[in-house]
């Protein structure tokens, strides 16, 4: 078992590495120039070039991949010359990058051609200080200084030659002088749970993604707890009563549920229970981050939609497996010898019959987590599925990559749990 777990871990790491490389470079090629989507089609080449530099998109593809995977603070520290640390912003609760200069958290900013030092106070604010700057000679001529700006970048200023840059504000984009010449957007990397900033929102991906993951886990978890036991019970009942009325009823009903698309089921439930009867909210409107805990009725219709789609499929698979096992020689022999039918089913048939459904269930955990895009879109549910959809439409690589890698991790874990479940259902299975 220990060797099996080690092999599984190595296989999982290799799989995630291959998927991350493939995903990153496909998105790099497929999304095109994302600055056009941020600035608009009427933006000038000068504006787009300035914003590409600020986002670090002018670096080579392999360098951006390494920054995304293991972080950019490693190489930024070698340029800045001071340790780079993160502290929480007391207002936004988001991480801010600072240089640790002899114990003082420090940033720098250029004003009117003069480089000023910013020191962080205990309350999270910063104050400007006039401190002697150690400019270094640049290989191409002139003097440069690497530091951390107030936008979480390691940047290089060229003395006496501030760049003209375009800055994103709430009111739009404005032109500023005294800008840096080079940028390294600071991030810890995916391996340290930091996927960088969302290009769509300008906020860290982790801050916007994790609440969506929680919402989807709640939705999928409740649907899973309802669907799986109910589907297994109905499938077993249908399987041991093959050809009887109860079997026909369960099979036809399950087939009808499976054949009906999610959007049809969802709209049908909205019309009946949301609009006509007004028993449950037709749309999952979140008035606060914890709306699903404050008003659980928001979950009823999305859960029913997921349940209807999954229930029929798992029931029919369990029924088919149960019929196959009940028709085997050793089961027929046990029944002929007079062993009570209930004992035959529970002790001998059930474990073997659950082998195939367990595989389907583990695969459908991934669908419940990542394939609920349609359900979340119908009900306006702010979950992982709608997050991936909107990020993909916008072409936000950091957000899409982080969400996709999360789904890969879930898929690997569910496969491992399925393998372990086999050893419980059939002790003859051993992993050397």
C-alpha cells in the first residue's frame, strides 16, 4: 500500500506538471493580446505596449510560466537586493509586497523626477521619506535603481529618464510620467497558493476564486449527499427485481431524468417552484458572501437540478451492475442451496455490484465540481463553474489556469479515493 501511495503521488505530480505546461501555453497562444480586452479596441499601440510591460507580458513565455508556477520573488530579490515579504493590507485583507530594508518595510515612488522612499507604519499606512538612493550603473549606460513600487511590482527606474506610462484607475486610464522602465509583477507562484492577479478584476486570483470554490463545494456536496445514497438504493432495488414493475418504473424514470438536459430541468423547476408556486427563490441572488448559509432556500432549486441529472445515470449504472452480479454462478448457487435472498444480496452480491458504480461516482465528483457551469448560469449562482466561464470569455489566463489546476487536483484525489475504495469492496485487490 505504501508503494502504491508513493507511485500515485509521483504520478499525480507528473500529471499536474504536464497539464500545467499544456494549459499555460495553450492559453498563451489562444487568448491573443489580452491588453485589447482590458483597454478596449480603441486603445493605441503605445497604450497596449505600456500595459503589457506593467503586466509582465513582455517577458518570454518560459519565464512567465516559471513565475506563474514557482513565483517571481526569487528573481526579483536578486535585482532589488533586499528580502521581499508580504503583509496583509488592513483595509482589503490582501497581500502587499514590501522590501525589508534593515527591518523597515519599504517601497519607492517617483515624483517630479525624484525617487522617494515609502516606509510602512504599524496601522498599514505609509509615509514618504527622503533617503539617499544607491543608483547603480546600467550596462547600456546611465544609472538605474531596482525597488518595489506601490502596485506590488519589482521595478527598475532609469535616473533622469522617467517613462511615460498608462495607469489603470477606477475612472479609466490616464497618462503619467516618471514611470519605471522595467516591471516584474510579484507573486509567490501556484506551488505557494498564489496564482497572481486576475487581469479582469485587478485583484489576486486567490481572493476571488476561493469564495467561488466554497460556494460550489457546498452546492455539489449537498447534491452528492442526496444523489449517491438514493441512486445506489434505487439501483439495487431495480437490480434485484429485474423485469418487475418496480424495476421498469425506476429504469424509465431514471432514463427520463438522464435524457433531459440540465437547462431544461432547471428552467422547468424555475417555472413551477420559483414563479408559479413561489416556493423557492427562482434566482440565487447573493446579498452577502455568506448568503447560502443565511438563506439555505437559495440552494434548493440548483440542488434539485443537479440531483435530477445525476440520479438517473447512477441509478441505471447500479442497476445494470446488480443484474450482472445476480446472474453469476455463485449467486445462483447460493440461492438454490436455500440461503436467504436478503443475506445473498447484502453479503455476497452487493460488494461486487458496487465496483462499477464506485468508478462512476468518483468520475462524477469531478463533474459535480467543475461541470456545473450550466446550472450555475441558469440560477445566477456565483460558483466555480460561472467563474471559469467568465474568465475564459474574457481571456484571463491567471484565473483560468488556477481554476483548471484546482479541477485537476480534485480529479486526481477522487481517482485515488476510488482505488482505495476498491480494496475495501474487494479484499482480493492489492496494490503492491
